[in-house]
């Protein structure tokens, strides 16, 4: 009897331990994106492990879609990359929980903005630190920018600089640019134009087109190097040729107004068009004005209206007023 009783106690304890394991074992629901436990989601009641194929919508439990044969990992990766953030959330959260650095960085934005998940600065930082520690430089840049801006997190230039430095050690061109801007502006460090130039050059060498813009500005104003307007113009054009929308817009302005180069409205229009194609609202507005006034192009109210409308839709503050007035 005593032996049977002891056996019963052991079985009871094992059962209790198993129940405790179930409670502690959390998982991400692939329907609503929330963390849950047990065999069904506590938020939407979806059974554990069910996923819907991103291509055909079939619900599955196995690792391959029973209808179209798409693999679960491929489906979730595709869903996580979708621009519809709430649609992407379940896959992002699931992949992040598996330690995927890219999706940990994406998940941080959901926590930062409170999109589909409760706003949580601590979890934002945790996601980004984990992703950064795994070697993903954009996570450290993201975290540095949060400390730099001081909106989601309390402003801390020392921490911002440190995370930019960590990202730069991983070869992040963006991080090198931010370090350069810290030294150019004296943000949390002693202003040093030569160091700023050096960091901008590292960013430029890694393919950051906007870094050439920063180098051009230092060159134009003689900060950290000899002032040389002609050389500065070369740097601006280099940045523009590499796809910097800001540089294309500025070079367009230079040629339209003859500031650093001889005035050439035709060239100005060409660069404005390139900047507009890259989404620059100011260049769209400038093209509207060029067609309205016949500067560098044949005057056309229809074309002017078209470009003012594009500029307004791209967020230019005055374009809507001008568009309405011309109509």
C-alpha cells in the first residue's frame, strides 16, 4: 500500500511538472501575432502551430503547404517582408522569436510605435541589442538613432555614439556617416572637422552617396580641408551620380541659378528630373515652377499642374496651395 501510494505521488508530481512546463512554454500565434501558451491562442483561439500559406491561404500544421507545396519558412519570410505591417506582424514576431536578427529589428519597430503590440521601450531595446549582438549592424544603427533623437528613449548621445561605433566596426556605411555628423556638429564629442571628414570618407568608400554631399559641404566651406568650390562641385555631382536624391536636387539648383557652376537651365532640369524620380518633393515643386515660368523648358500650365500635384502628394508644404491656385 505504501509503495502504491508513493508511486501515485510520483505520478502526481510528474503531472504537475508537465502542466507547469505547458504554462511556461510560450509561442507566437501565426494568426494574430500575439504570444500565447497552451494548445490554443489565448487571444484568437487559433490552435498552436497553425500557419496560413501566404500564396494560397491554406491553413497547415506541417512544414509544407498541403495545397501548393510552399515551405513554411519561405511563406513566413515572404509574409514578414510585406509592407502591410499588421499583416506581416505574426510572421515577424514568430521569426524574431526564433532569433532571426532581421526580424528582431523589425519587431523592435512594432514595440517602438505600438503597432499591433503594446508600446514597450524596454522590449524595443532588447530586440535591437539581441539583433546587434548577433552581428546585424542595422540593429545597432536603429538603436543609436533612438538614443540620438531622444523621442522613444531618453536622449543619450554617449550611448548613441557607442552604438554607432559598434555598427561601424561591422562595416556599416550609415554608422560611419552618423559618426562623422557627431564630429562635424560637436554632438556629445568635441567638434573636429578633420575627424568628421575621415568618417564621411569611410562612409563614401562603402557606397554611401549622401556622404559625398557631406564631404562636398566641408570642402565648400573649408572645414577640415582647404576651401575649394570647384572640388566641392565635383563631390556634389559624384553624390548625384551615385543616386543621392538630395545631391541631384542641389546640383539641379546650382545649374538653374549658376551658384557653383555656370548657369545651365537645361542641365538643371535634367538633375531636377533625376531627383524627382528618386522621390524628392522639392525637385518636383521646382519642375512645376519651371514649367509655369518657362525656365529651361517650354512653358506649360498642364505640366506645371502635374508636377505641383506630384510635389503635393510627396509632402511638399506649398505645392498644394500653388496647385489649387493655378487650377
